[in-house]
């Protein structure tokens, strides 16, 4: 069983695809209502069909780009500048994919019998570049507006949420203080940055994210003490007597109801889920 085919990927994809949906609808409305460029010379049936095809290509190209980026570069955007740069890079890939898909469709339907390649390319680039002047700032606005207000309560206070939208917010969470029993060492970690805790005899190995990279630290402590510290965070659960995990960092689930094996982002170990912990794990995963 693959984790990325379960509920997490469904909800994750819905967030990522909001911008492609909005912008593809916008493309359709602009082409039909305003009939720019050479559209005015076409029949209404031709205008609507071309507008639908263009909107579909926009959605497909933008959706593919954003889904790819979200899984490859999740949590890499830390400020407004990186957000803008990210949208510009996405727009570049949008253009490339749109041209590829459009070219293939024209080949399939023999459209190049009536128009040569250079004319098609110039017209396509003209349409795309004009629309991108609207799309890039609108995409940045939609990303910021949607993610910002999705992660703020009605009273204006930030609420704890986890996933792709965290990269666009400045939510301040109280740090977890994970200390050694002998008090010689302690780690201060944001709850979202805690990836996994592994019991190692009289020690625990703590895996956490630091500047986007998973690192680890060894503390003389027990996993039971760590469980008490993280008990208020429902996404951090004990899946095995020797493992504590952040379910948001699970990238793949293998196995069946008799036993799961988890792949955690940035961690080489495969983490087991005890049979007695399966129900709790599935409940946390589906939240």
C-alpha cells in the first residue's frame, strides 16, 4: 500500500490544485467573453471549443508543475522573495508543458496542415506571455491569501496546521524542549520539525528538521518521557514501543493490516507499526 495514494495525498493535492483550477477558469472566461486576438473572427462554437481546450491545457500544465514542485520542494520556501521566485520558475515550466501539449494536440488533429510551425509558435507564445503577466501576480496572491487564511482562526490567532501551507505562514509555535535525564544536553525543536524519535537502549535518537534538512541528536532519556512532552500534538504518535513519529513526515506505507512498514522523509530507517498501534496510526493519518 502506497502512502501517496491515501487521504494525505488527496487533501494535499486539493490545496496544490486550487491555483490551476482558478486560472484555467479565468482563461476560459477571458477567451469566451472578450474574444482577444484572432478569436473574434471565429464562430461562437469554435471560440467555446478552443477556449475549453486552452483552459484544459492550462489546468493540466499548471497542475502537473505544481504537484511536482510540492513534492520535490515542500517546505523550501521561507520568505516572500522565495515565493515570488518559485512562482516565476513554475511559470517557466508551465509554458514549456503548455507548448508541448499544444504541439502534440495539433499533430494529432492535423492542424499543421493549415498553419506552419513558426506561425503556431509565435501565436502560442504571444497568448502565453500575455496571460502569464496576469497569472504570476494572481498566483502569488491566491497562494498567500488562501494559505494565510486557512491557517488562522476566526479570532485572528494562528492555529496549528501541517502540510504545504506552513511555508507561507509565520506561525509561531511553542518549542518542544527535549532534555536528557542527566541534564547535560537538551534540544529545542518546533513541533512541526520533529520527524521521529527512536529508542536506543538508555538513549533516544531524535530526528528533526534544521534548515530543511533532517538531522539527529542523541539524548540520554526514555521514549516514555518524550511521549509525555509531545502528548498535546495529535500528529506525533507512538507507532511502536521503540518509535515515535510525526505522521506528516511519512512518505510511504508498506504492508497490510497485519503490520505496516513506514518510510519517513529524510530517514534511512524503515519504521514498523505494531499491530496494537495500527488503529491509532490510521486515525492520525486521516486527520
